[in-house]
């Protein structure tokens, strides 16, 4: 390499670093990370319990209660068999808003086998580390010959209805635009699995579980109680990961509109916007592979209030995003781990799951 080429390469490298810092923001490291446990195998989701213990799912089909202080794991029995292949397995777990009295938990998983499988939603009572009375209250559209793009994220809304994300099944992406298919949708249900009467109507005029359509593989779902906003993020193909604000009956475009291209380099659609399609609040090209989403509330990091925390599997960090400005900064880049899920504790601490098997608690650096 000659001197001119070497100088040009150095300039390009420095420019790339500058652009990266300008786009992502330098972490101020005003936090510290405590490892609660590092003995998890392919964890997927976590839920904070009222007593500060944590429920953690492993995609292979196990559910654990983890003691906040000691990290001690207790196996919870009674789960149904899950379809553990490809991206299938056990997904999210959440508590009923009245869990203290009814002990109900809800969990999503892939059920069936390779030739015929779907996204399932079940409920059960959690008593003495056992699931009692497991009942499937929703089964999505069956796909065949594929084990990808299940979605599987859950949240309860203030009216005690719940939302479930369902992916497009990868090979069935056109079904994301088909209102008669449950692939590529968010569905809204009552806590018993019945369809709320104020849901959007089907073409036939009957109640439909479909709340929104046009999604690819949504793996982030969170509610901001202050702004009364439902946020969802989803994986794009090569580029085009999105954060969306969910609105009843809205179409989010996939695969008619996208900022990404197919994995083989082919163009999926010439459109990034179309009439009647909701544009994303925020998108990433190239992809960061978003997983896990939380709206920050709490006293631990007051200047982050209302910001979105998004796990970035590819970039191995958490992106902190101001939804009003779109400004981004990062956390946990120094650990170099694939962030799988994020939840906020009662005192504003941040709980994080990583693909490397760790459950972390993020606290202010100067806390005791």
C-alpha cells in the first residue's frame, strides 16, 4: 500500500468512527451492571414479580423463578411441550394485572411440529413454582415447513385486554397483508382469550382478533402510560428494522413498504411509503436486530424518563432512544453481549437478559 492509499484509509477510518459516535452517541457510563445470574441457557424473556423475584423463560421450554438478591434459580413445572426448532420455542411471560389475587400468568410459545406449527398463547395459575390449569386461549394461523418469525411478545393494556405479536412466518410474508390470516399481526384479546367487542371488524362484519397488520417479526412491545402510546419494534430483512406507534386497525406496510432489501440482495418493494400505511417512528438501515423493548420510568435515571430502551442483537448493546427527537445513545456496549430482553423494576432499575445466558441489573453508578 502506498503512502497516499494509507493516508486515505486512515481518513476513512477516522470518519467512520466519527459518524458512529454522531449517530449512536457516546455512553456516559453513569451506570453499573450487576450480574444476578449467568446460568441461563438461551433465555428469551423476563418478568419482574411483585416481590422483586424475576421470571425468566428459556427458549428450549423452561421457566424459572430467580431470586433477585442471590440469583438462585427455581424451576417452575407444568409448561406444555413447545416446538423448539429454528426460531421456535418458549417466548414471553407476563403477569395478569390482578396477579396478586388471581395468580395468573400468561405465556407465548411455538406449538406443533415442523410440518404444522403456530404461535400459541396460554394462561395458568402460578402456585408454589407450578403452573396449574394451563389453558391455550389463542392459536395463530398454522404455517408449514418453516420455524421462523413467530413474534410472541405480550403486554397488558390499562383496560386489562392484552396484545400479542405474531410474525409473518418468513415464507408467508404476503399473509401480513391478508386480514383473514393471523400472520404478521398484533392481536388484541380479553384475558380469557375472547375477542373484545371494540376490536376492528373483519370484512364479514364480525369481531376480529386482529388489532394491527403489516408486521414482519415483531419482538418488542411496550406501553407508555404517561403518553398512552403503544410502541412496537420489528425486524426488517437486510435493513429496515422499525419502531412503530400502534393504532387500532392500522396497516404498517410489510411487505408493501420497507426500508430493507431481501437477504439475497433483491428488492422486496420499491416503496418506503404508501397512502394508508403508517410510517415508522424510527428505523435502522443497516439492521441492529432489535429484541426487547421498554419505556423507561423510574427514579434511578430521571433524565431517561419516557425514553425507549431497545436491545440490539447485532450491535451487542442497548439503544436508548428519545422518541420525540430520534436521538440515540447506547448502554452496555462494553459487555459485548447480545441483548435479548429488557424490563424496568419498581425502583427504576433496568433488568437485562442476554443470549450469553446472563441476567443483569443496571443501576446508577453511585448507588449503594
